[in-house]
C-alpha cells in the first residue's frame, strides 16, 4: 500500500512562506521532518500530494494500488498510528471535521479534488491528543514536544557516544545523545530542561552554553560561545552563533555571528549577517500579529512572544533589525539601519526605506552559488519552483 502525505489546502496556505517551496510534510520540527517521522515509524517511503508546481520535485505515486493518505501537517504518535492502521477502505479518520487519514483504491484523486472525495467516506472520529500544525507559530510552540518524541524514536535501543571530559553536564546523561563523529568540547550542557541531541559529524565549539530541549542535526555547528535556550533545532549543515531562544532552522542556513534570534523559524539556504537581531516581544507586551497569506492580511497569533519567519534562500545584511512578528518570503535580500516592513514579499531587495524586485535571474545566480558551496546543484525542478513563487508573489511587490 502506497503511503501518500497530503497537503490540506487551508493549512498549506497558513504555513506560507515555507510551503512555497515544499510540501507541508517536508517541514522540520523536532529533529526530523514530518515526512521522516512517518517513514521511520511506518517503515516505508512516501509520496506527496501537493500543489502541481511542486509535484515534479515531490512526486505523487503512479502505482495503481491501494493507498494510505495521511495529512502532512500531523505529527505521528503510537495511538494515532494504531488508529490509522485500523481504518478500513473508504473510511476517513477525522478530528472535528479535519481529515487526518484515509485509505482508498480510487486513483483519480488529485490536489484539487481529494478533500471533497475523502469527506464523502465514512468518518471515524479520533478522540486522543493530537499534535498538528495549523499556523506558522505552531512550529516553535510544538518544537519541544516534537523534539522529545524524535529523541525517543531515534535513540531507542542505541548507545550514545561518550561526552568529552572537557564539558560540564548538568542533569541526566540519559537525556543526552551524541552520534558518531560528533565533536563537543569545553561547553556546558543542561538536560534538566530537556533532551539534547547532537547529530553525526556535528560540532559544538568551545564555551557554548546549551539548555535543552535542543537538536543539532547532522553536520551542523554551534560557533564558539553560543548561548542556546530550548526548544531549539538546527537542521543539517546549519551554523549558528550568538543567542538563540526557541528557534528552528530547517537546514543549510546560517546565523554564524552574534545577535539575538527568538521564537523564530528559518527555512533552507538562509543567511543572517553579523549582528542581525529580531524582536520577539512588543514593548507594550500585547499580542503579536503576523501576516497570513490565506487571509491576505495580518492575523492575531494570541502570543506574547513571536519573532521572525523567513522563507528559503532569503538573506539579511549586517546589523539588520527585524520587528516582532516579521514574515519574509523566498529569495529576499534585506538590509538597512532601521526596521524593515513586517511583510517582506518574496524576491524583494532593500529594507527600511524601499523595497524593489530582486531580478529573478540574479536571484537564481545567487542560489546556485550558495548551494555549490555545499556541493549541491540547483536543479531545473528547483528553478521552476522558484519561478512559480516569483510569479505568485508579484502582487505583493511594489514594482
């Protein structure tokens, strides 16, 4: 039976700008992406059902066989997996009308019609606790729970590498796991506040202070004297320095210098210049609003602490200041000595006083160079996706 992770239309729009360039299931939360969680638990590869312009890179199944469809915004747990396995054909697992999973032999499903078809199946209500992403801020809100669940999933029955004696461990060693070839020296690790996971070939440089929950994924690095408050995740090949508080980097993104980042999420291939800072708390302590692409306007998060959301391939210059609840699209280049707007559309160039369109051809040149530094090629499928985003976001740019 094929495993297909689908994008709910409403949720996908709520999770822009990250879902401009990936299906919902390829968002990283905890240690793994949502896709990696499901594949690891169900022991099989998965396919995607998402926007047509993404399907070349994230293909749907072409097999004419029964399929299990799972909502890509839902995080797995033991009870949920058990409930899904009990589903019969043409049954839909739901939570208050939200489609969680269904099984079918129908082969005419596509991104435009599958929700309507699935709602016609026999509903089976799921009454257990469920972790599901509905909005951008859910990523950092749920990161602690997701990180602990991934830690248990990844480390069960395995033995951690020994922590070097140059370090200070506060708390239980059972809540610390270090993969092969990772390097951790002369730092302080506190597992009393949550688990700490150090991935393969990752490095924690000297004098870092880390409070869990924290994940440093494969080949990622904490620069010297970095301060980390949980729940924080640095995805594969990321580099970070300065002060981090409840942030997620999907992968291949850098904040290599001093500066504060709090209650924030960065996609892939982002780079924050030296002394880039974001505000995560308003001076009047009121609830933070952020721009929502589905609504086409700012919405109230209900949160006192909410910082920066930055889509793939975006960059900031040195000393950039991001206001509370700022949303940056894909392939934006931001700089200047004052706060830029709280919505920075994809392919924008500029900052505090003006924003103009970042030439698509130039942006592709930059993306290709950045990826080449990690020995990764910008594929034609990536270019097509970025072109689609460039056109979709034109209505938000000023020129």
